[in-house]
C-alpha cells in the first residue's frame, strides 16, 4: 500500500514537471482568444456608433438650416455634425446627422442668421486616452482576468480540456468480489473458464510460473455470439482475481474531440500501472479496434485511439501483472495489428453451449427458482438446441412468471416448455380469430410438416403441433425435439429437413389445389439450406468440392458473400431451384401416398388446435397399423 502511494506521488511530480509546455500552450490560446475578443468588441463598437449616425448631402444640410430643423452644429476635423430639433422616427432612436466639408465661407453667417448654436473642433489628448481606456483596455483586462480564473480552475483539476474530465478514463474499478460473480456462476463454457483460471492463478502466484520461465500473456480476446456470457465471464474474472479490475466499453473512448480517446487510453494505462497487478477489461473492443483502411482517410479520432492502444500494449511490462481482457462478436473487422502475438496472445472462443453446457446453464439459472418434481432440465436442454446462456436464463424467468400467473407456487415442466415456445415463437395471440377456411388450411399445412417427419428416416421427432397464432407472426408451428445432440449433418439429413420444410406447401397444394402465403418462412429457410449445401458444403454433383460462398459476421447474422463470377452465380441459382423442386415433389408424393393419415390428423388438430407428439403418433399408428377386431367366440351347448 505504501509503495502504491509513493508511485502516485512520483507520478504527480512528473505532472508538475510537464506542466510548463501545457502552460505555454494555454497562454497562447488565451492571447489568441483575447485578440479575437478585442477585434469583436471594436467591430461591435463601430457598428453601434454607425447605427446612430446618418449622412446627408450638403444641399440637404442647407435646406435644414433654412427650414429651422437644426438645433446645433459641431465642426469636427473631418465632418460637420448636425443635431436636429426633433427626431422623425418611430423607433425612439436619437440620430445625429453629418455631412462633409465644402469651401463655403458663408456657412457661419448663415448659422448666425438662423440663431443656430455651433462649435468648433478642439483636439484633446486626455479625452481620447480616457475613451480608449474605457472602450478597449478595460474589456481586455476583464477578459484576461476571466480566462486566468478559468485556467486556474482547469490547472487545479489536471490542466487543459482534460481538466474538465473529457480526456480522463471513466473505467469502473472493481476490487475483491464486488461484482458478486465468480466462475461458479458461469456454466457451459468450461474451456473458456479454464483459460481464464490460468490467468487468475498467474496473478495470484506469479512465482510459480516465473520459476519455470513462463511469462504472463499480455491479453486475451473473448470471441463469440451475443448472449453467450462474455461479459459475465469477465465479471467472474473480477470476482476471482481479487485485484483491481478496470471495466469499460470500447465506445467510452470515442468522443467528438480528436485526441480525447487517445488521452483516455493513456490515462487508463497510467492508472493500471499504479494499481498493478490488475486486469483491464474492454467490452465491445470493435468500437475502437476496427481495421484501418487508407481508402477512407486516416488520422481521425478512432484511428488515433487505436494507435495509442497498440502503443500502450507494446509499452507496458507484463511482468508487473497487468492483463488486458477484451470481448467482441466481430473478430473479422478487428485490425490485424491488434490480434498479433504480443498484444492479444490468446483468443478464447465463447461459443453456444452444447447439450451438457445447456443443462449446466439451466441448473445455474434455476438455483433460486422453486420447481416441482415434473421438471426435467435435460429435456428442456434437448429442446433448446442453439440457445445461448441469455436465452436459457430468459426461459427460466418466463416459466417462473407463468407459474405465478397461474396461481402456482412451483414451476412445472409444462411452464418450461411453454417458456421455450414464448422465446422461440412469441406468446399466444388469443385475439386473432381465424376463419374456418384459414384454420383448416393452417391445420393441413402444419400436419404436412409433421407427417413428413414420421415418414422420413432421418427426421427429428415431433414434440407439439399447434395452430394457435403467435405474436411473432406465425399462425401455427410444429415443434421438433432431437433425440440426441448432433454436431455434423449428413446430406440425407439436410435433404430430409428441406423436404420437411416444404411439406406444408405440398399439403396445401395437394388438398386445396391452391397455395397461400403461409409458406414464406419455410421457403426462405429451405432456400438458404439448399444454397449452403451447394456453395459451402460441397454437396453438389455439378460443382463438386468447389467453395463458392464465404461467411461474414459468423458470430452475428452469418451473412454470406459469393466468391464466383456472375455466370457461376446464375448456375448456382439454377442448381438451387432444381434441388428445391426435387424435394417438393418428394414431399408431395409422400403426402399423397398417406392422404388418409393426413386427413385424420388434420381433422383432429382442427378441433383441438393443439396436440402433443404422443397424440400425433397414436393417430398415425392407428391409421397406418389398424388392430384387427377379434372374432366372436362360439359356445357349444
């Protein structure tokens, strides 16, 4: 503690020693400001003076004398001032007229004849000096005193514009366990926690690593989709490290003033060196770390801030125990210089959790929630493939709210599954009443999807079918739950998914001999999947293993960009169209072959509006495999 205070005092001495250049720069600024103010006052003074003077011609002056409109005349060095008897204006402004000199020897006699007072011009050095002092010197003195007062206030707080807090780092500092989060509160990210646990251990026991020659990495970059827990992991590091933890966002560095961001970076690292060992966490670092592009011009605020960050990361000594932690979901836009070894030495992937990770995450978020014996978190985790930690936390909370609304004191499995549907499709829209024709069409559409899953080998089983409209726009949906977690998809499984997606449109065309707009989302998903098979997965007989498309923003929207010519792009469109046509014909053939099952389940769904996967399979087996009626037994007398 004493050493830290000594360091602070030493740095304070350096600040005083470096105040000379800042002081000179401020004096120059004050002088320029005073000159500008002086010119402005002079200009305003002349404007006000000119506004109350009006010029008249000499003949008009003579006419005014004859008409008795003049009360007094003053002869100055360069003009004749005329004071009228009365003012002829509605503004209430007192004007003084003036005219130039002419070689008129009779003007004095004419003024005497009309009893007009007149006076000559007597130069007075005293009055001119007094006027100059009042008009110019006193305002300048006042401005000098005002700026001097402002400068002293700014110098007292740190000097310049930085003294007003614009250039100072506004990082939140956490010490010990003030965040209230530890690694026990983070689930589903075992590999990421392991990498960060090493960093925390290094900060606690540096001798153990330095003995063998290991060095503390300078920084680690947390990369992953939104909601996976990157910021939560950083807070857990703060809770575990028990060292000062500086937390701020990348946007905190960006200001309208050029150079302020760079100043904040310098101030942040200066604080960190005084508080070492410590951790610096920069959330959303892509706000300042975007790749520098000469096409757009350089030397702007963001680029200066990035340059200062790179310089500071090279300048500090890692042996002092300063570690930089950053998070982003856009690693593809970061500057290459920021990602090289020696700056961010580690890239820690915080990806969507797998099945085990989802189970652990659900257990963490359900610790304080009362649940009954029907709850099976494994089944919920299996039904939420692709969900991130924030989604799962939201589902647990939604289930608890539903239980309270229903008047129950415990959360049930039904509440959890309903919460999953709310997060995926939205709440039930009970005020939207479909007509009988629309309701029947939606029933056949959804059963068309579900029946394909029962008929195809590689399909995922159905959990629920409903034709109750949802707030996110769907008029109905089929909920499928995989039997196990899968990380690879075969070509047959992808083809089955496309056939399933097109089953709804196939059912509409088969039963009603027409189509509706209800299949728009299905067609969009099927087209995207078919295009990915051809351009990314190498599953096209025509193009083979050729990569035709690359993925950008992998952790955000996953937008794709074609890497081929326009001719090839046209051929890709043709190939996608042919693949979708084949899958649609297959779906239509399967449903036509099982028309009786389709009609039976659709009628049942039309009446009940919602059926479970178990009810769906019971009706399916009842129609497909009817049980023979036993013959009546004969009794002999």
